[in-house]
């Protein structure tokens, strides 16, 4: 095999491993509230101007929270721009989907049961429709008799 070919793939895999580690580190940094990884925290402080305020000053924590909030909002906007969704939104939709699928399965089971009951009583769809039509006709006749009775009593 060609030495250059192996060197190319070796470097490519090393860069992929470094990138993967950076992604894992950044995800852990997000989950820890932007603390715990000094190199990322320094970048964050510099980008949001927190490096100009003493960490022991009373306003530092408030400034940090505001910077974190701004970062998270911008990150959500960035994800939307990339046509991605944050994990918590995805998880919420996945749970909702599972709940709805369970509800649909339950309703389908109920319908299956009701159809079986209707067929056992000789009331398939045609029979049920015929019974419904008879009921409507009977109610119409009763209403007509009621109206006639009202006219006679007046």
C-alpha cells in the first residue's frame, strides 16, 4: 500500500478523534452550566466580556447568568438556522408521540371490541345503519304526532 495513502487516512482519523473529543467536551461543558472546563470557560468569558469583571465582584454572577442566557438563546437560534432542534424539544415531542401512539392503540382496540359486539348482535354496519334510519323515522313520526296534538289543544 502507498505510504501517502496510509498517512492521509491516519491524519484524517486523528483529526476526527480530536473533533469527537472536542464535541464531547463541549457537550459536558454545556451540561455543567459552562463550568468545569477552563479552556471553554475562558473563551466564554472573553467572548461575553466577563474577563473584564473581577470574579469576586457582586455583579459578576448576574453578568454570568445574563451571558449564559444570551448564549443559550443564540444557540437555539443557530440550531434553528441549521434546521436542528435542541435535545429537550426532541425528547418532549418523542414523549408526546409515544403518548399519542398509546392512545391511538387503545382507541383502535376499543373500536375493534365495539365492532365485534355489533356483529355478535347481528348489527354489522348495514344493520346498524338500517336501525338508525328506523329510529330517525320513528322519531319523525312521534314529532309529527306531537305537533298535531299541540294544534288540537290550542
